């Protein structure tokens, strides 16, 4: 049996965890620059607030209802996610961290105990220990466990557990699930399935796997088999190595001067370089792009992009910043109003890669020692305690976060004090 542990309304629940006054209140969390809604509490959903709703459309609802609004606080959400995933591993040694708020767990080998009681205890301990309510769906396959979790949230949210452990439950669950709600089935595929008279997960489970493969793809064939109870998508316990690492954020206000744009880019380079080192990789190239405000009907539009190669594949932040600055200078034009800048690391390979350059000397050992100490100090004292001067200090380019909550768990000055 496999289970999926899903945090309920995760971003909103993180905000509520540290502020009891938010209990029972409608909560929304905004995207970058407070642009649109990316997370909602159940109370907010009841008011008709939809995912992706622009902030300006929310104003009328806020006038009539006490909606609490928050800027996205990814530092807080990421730390809470790590805590929850640590708790999960106390109940199951085999775990796949599927997303920031979801984890698949292996529940095999529990035939001699009451599975419901074990999973219910797991759910209660995680919810109590983290302060974040979770729901757990259990079934024979990943796809069925996702359906079980959906049923749990709709019908058994208070209990927090639903297990598909019989043929009757499987058929009942499939009949209650429309094709749009099946895991790994996108909109285009679901619309094609509907046109062929396949309206529910039960309908899809009754087609031939060979037909699904011939008319759609191997992925849909696996989905059909999983709906039938055959395990085709195993747990992926090992951390996936990202083949591309990118960072792009819109500026809080339009930028025309080169310096603030360069500062923003230097900070984005530092972030992707950190991610690169975490997965013990090096990058052989980078891609830089600029963009004006595509929604403006009066401003000149300009969306340049440039790719360049590293002399030697590296994870050394100062070198990557230097390369990015050279690339930015070549595409930057004066007199334009820029909305965003971004970077993509390419040609990512293992850190153990021994590629060298006959015409370029690199002291990798020295660079590794320097960057190790930088990461260590920043880990102990907080991000950017040490940073490149090119990352700047004023940060006038930073995105809007007018409703940002404290970083309760990662910043000493924001820790809740009880007197």
C-alpha cells in the first residue's frame, strides 16, 4: 500500500499556525509582487475567491468581508515543509517528497497491524507536532492514493484519513472522480477523453491499456493500469537532479537604470548557485534574459535573451555573477522600462565532473574552500550575511510584499516571544 500525505491549504495554514487570531478567518496568499491569489483557506473559498484571482478584483470582497491577505513568505513555508517531512520519516523509511506540501510514503509490511489506526496516528502526530493539518489517502497505487486523498478532503477532513482497501471502495471512488481530477491527466487529454465518452475515472479504468498507449501515450497507459490497481509508478526516493535551474522575479517597480537590474540579477545568480551546490552539481553555461512590461500598451516592448558558456563547469558564485554581468551588458538598452530579469543555469552535470580547459586555469580546490566557508557562515547567521558587493544593499528593485508576515522560524528577531 502507498499513501500520500497532503497538507491542507498549506500556505494559509502556515500563516494561521503562528497567529491564532486567524482561526476561522478567510485567508488568501498572494503571488510575487502581490499580483494574484495562489492559496486560500476554506473560508476564503466559500466567499467565491478563486485561484489566480487578481488582487484588484479582491478589493470588493475585502470591503464586505474580513479577508486577511498575506504576501507569499516562501522562507517560512519552506522551513515548515522541511519540519513536516522530517516527521513523516519517523513513520516510514521510504518517502518520496513530491512537492512542498505533498509526500508519498510506503506503507507495505503492515499487514499484521490495523492499518487505519497506524495511519490515523501518523496523521494526528504530524498535525499536532507541526500545527499544520494534513490529510492522508491510502491505496494500492499512487494514482488511487491521490483519489483517496481527494475523497478524504471532501468527506473525511475531520478524520483526516481515507483508505481504499477493497474492490468496492475502489469502484466507488473511481465513479465519484471525473477525468479532470485524475492525477497526471491534463486538460488537453481530459477534453479528448470526454469527447470519446470517457467521463469518469471508472470509465478510464475500463479501457484497454494498449488502447490508451496507442491513442495517447505511455503515461496514460500507466494511469489506466494504476486505476485498475496495478502499481506502475514506483516511489522515487532519490532526490532528482535538476537539469535546469532558473530564477526570475518581477521588479516591485519598473527599472530603467542598469545598476538596480544588475543588482537583482546578481542576487538571482547567488540563489541558483546555492541550489546548484545543494545538489552537488556544476553548470557549464547560463542563459540571461530581460523583459519589459508586456501588459503596457504605450511602453516599447523588448525581450532579449542571450546564452553563454563557462570556461570550466562551475558552482562558484563570483564567477557566475561575473559571467552574468557580461551577458547582461550585451543585451541591456537604455531608455526602456524593464519589468523583470532572469537567469537559467544550463549544461548541469555532477560536481565530480573533471572537465578542464587547456587555455583557462581554474583553482577548483581554492574556490571550493572559499564557497564552503561562505555557505557555512550564511547557514549559521542567515542568508546573505556574506555576499558579493554586486548584490547591492538598497534593493529598490525587490518585489512588492506589502502583506509579508514574519519569518517566525528562521529569523531570530521574528521568533514569537512569550512574556
